[in-house]
C-alpha cells in the first residue's frame, strides 16, 4: 500500500463525467482547494488558467503538488513552463 489512509476521490456519478462539465469543474476546484498535504494530477492536456493558478497557490502554501502532462502536446507547453517556473 502506498498510503495507510483512504484518499478522498470525487463522488460525482459516472454519468456526470460525460455530460456535466460545470459539476466536474466545481468538484475539481473543491478537491484542489481542500487539499492539505498533496495533489497529484495526470492529464493529457491541461491549459485551464484558473486551475493552474490554484495549483501554484497550493504549492506556494506548502502542499506537495505534482503534475504529469504529455510533453508532446504543444498546447501543454505554456502550462509546463508556468508550472516549472514555480518548481512544480
């Protein structure tokens, strides 16, 4: 086991993942905002400015933030540069 504690995950219904973009976004913001020790993100494409800034803010507040992005997606280059400039 990697973690002795249960890790909270989204409680959105399966159907919401495909049709309710606003609910997903709100839940994502809430999950990131409530993190106290660590945040791990894996995305093929990640360009949402508000979420990027929230991750940077959490990192600056002492939360261990790690992001895995597809470096070959050109759209990720600006996000990668921004995250790297904040040691994320």
